[in-house]
């Protein structure tokens, strides 16, 4: 296997900069997810790694070898696309074997790898079928098996599950994670689906406007977003952002949300001292607020606008000043629209952001 090193890669289409000076390292056998909204540059970056779209600037190394200007066939990679791209006139066996035949593998080796890949994807009984006789999930497994059979150094996957229905995607996520851990191949996976990214990747690289905003383990990206964009993109619902007023009271810094004053620990006292008299954004996730139907002296009184029962939880929409935020509660918590509730903000769950730049204000 091999690592991937992307050094200051830029890709333009006319005056449009699709990938802007990106540097990224994917370690040997690591699973890195490129996550972001449509048009953020994630697929363009993946195609640059594959050699399907040459970088205008920068360098790409795979396994210590400079592949920046090599064609795809010389990069020792396999790729799985959003469209299954399997041949309708070939049986499943021949679809999986196609790449091996093009590389001149002998018949015995082809048969061994095809059957081994089919077994890993649990499609051994489908080898004699034509694609027209397969479900969407089975076709996707064939496409993955074809890539696995090549035993390439690197596996590149471009939204491979996006054409599947919700239940099948759930099943395939678990299967792919198991498979990739088992074969230990270096993998770069592109998706706009944050659930796929959080549940599958060793690390997530969140992209926006051709740049990587944050790259880290899924738990870190979710819990400690580097900026407002990341916090607002990751999570369902996304992180709430509430206007807070910074004030110095008796020599200590406090942040006011409406009538509620949030107390800060010593580290944040120091961090927010320069914001005295200014506004900051208080970031907190829906599940991290404590909610009560009874008046709480240390809570903020808010009016419920909408109640959404979601089975495992209820999702409340409430208004705080000009901000509308989401609050997750246990399904047994009974509340109705136009009813008042009281919110508490645990200090260890609050994330602070500069209102102007959107950057996180961690100690």
C-alpha cells in the first residue's frame, strides 16, 4: 500500500479556481473523507489525484513517487464512481475481471482475484448474472469488487452510495467500512453526506470554495469545529449560533444572551478579554442544551415555535432575540408550540466564534 501527499495543488477552469493551494497527506491504509457542499472542489481534487484532471500547480505523490503528470493507468489506483459504470453486456464475473484483463493478468490470477473480491462483497452467487438482473445495491457491490480486484495502492471513491435508497445506503456504509478495514487500502472518499463522513472516515477534510477548512478525526470536527462554516455544515441539525454580548462586570468578562449571563472559565476569560463591548457568536449543538418546562433561575426563558417529533427525540425550534435555534429533547418531554421553556447552556458544551471572521475562539 502507499500514502498520498498533495502539495500546494491548484486547479483552475478558466478564471474559476476549483482547488486553491491544497496541501493534504493521507497516510498508508488511512481512510480520509473529502466532505463539502456541491461546487466546493472535492471531486476536482479527487480527479487530480486520479490523473483525470491534471493539476495546474503543485505536486501529487503516491507511495513516495511523483505522479503529478502521469496518466491514470500508471498511478496504481482504482476508482469507484457515483454511476456504477459496469458493462451491461457482460456478466458480473467479466465486469469484475475487466481491469485485470486490460493489465494482462493470467487467467488463474484473474479467477482467484475475481472470486476473492466477490466473496468480500458477498456477491459470489451473482457472478453469472447480467447487470440487468441486479438491484442497485448489487450493482454498486460489483463496481466496488472490480476496484478491489485490482489490488491497487490507492482506492478513490466518488460518492459511490448517492444513488442508493436510504436503507441500502445504511447497509452499504457498514459493509464498506468493514471491507476497507479488512483489506487495509489507502482510501480517499468524496461525499456531501455528513453522516457518511462521520460514520466511515478515519479523518474528515471539510472543503469550501476550493480550500480545506478543517481536517481532523470525525469526533473533533463535530465537537470542536474550526470555524462557523464547519460547525454549520456538520451535524443534523447543524450547530446553533446565538448572538452574545461581551461585557466586563466587576473585573470579569461575561457574555449575555438576552437576560442570561454566561459565566466563563479562566481560559475563556483571557481569550475574550479583547472582545469587551463587542459581540461574539455562542455556538452550541441542539443535543447539548438542557431544557426544562419549569422556571429555572439559571436558565433562559424562550418561546417554543415548532415541535418536530422524530421518534428517538423531539426537535424544538425556539427564538432567542433575532436567532432561531434547534433544541433536541427526549421524546418523553411534552411541550407544545407557544409554550415557554427554560434553556441552560453547560459551559463545557459552548463553542465561541468571532462574529466577523467566523473563526473559533478556543483557549
